[in-house]
């Protein structure tokens, strides 16, 4: 039954975080901890069924292996995610990307893609990015 269940808004947020982590083909522990922390602590995930997470992971990994998989993933995310959560989705994506202290290469490109796909205002996106950087600074 779960495999046939449509993607929820929470699934879309989780899938996007997983996609950001997997974008550089090196899923780091810090990124997994950030995803887990978000799902366990943020109000948007308060009633999320954690049993759905492995399904989202499999779906993301499968799509990212396909030629047009990223476009398909973005389509699923846009269909499931209400527009009022687009900035939340981008903030979660930035936090996952920043979790290991370095955003370079494919992660930068993935964040650009997410910004474009969600049609985020550039100024709002910059503020979200700056907040993520500030939260993930080290001494």
C-alpha cells in the first residue's frame, strides 16, 4: 500500500533533502544527521510517517540514475508541495548542503536548479542561503 501511496508534501521535502545530499554522489554523515534532525524536530514534519523515508530514498536514488530523472523528481515535488512551502523546501535544501561545511560543485548547481524549479525570488533565496551559512559556521 505504501509503495502506491501518492507523494505527500512532507515526502517532497524529504526527497529534496535526499537529492541535495546525493547530488555530489557522496552522502556525508553530517548531511544524514541534518536530514534526520529536520524530520525529527521541525513542525512541518510533526506527523510524518518515518516508514515512508526509505521509499523516498529509493525513489530519489532511482530517479537520479536516469537521464531525465532530476526533471521527473522536480515534477513530483512541484505536484506534491504547496507553493507556501517552497521557501521551506529551499531552506531545508540549503541546510543539508551546508551541513558538512562546504557547498561546492554539484551541490551549488543543485541549489541553483531548486531555486529555478521553485521560482524563488533571488533576494529571498539569498537571505535563505545566508541564514544557512550563518547556522553552519565553525570556529
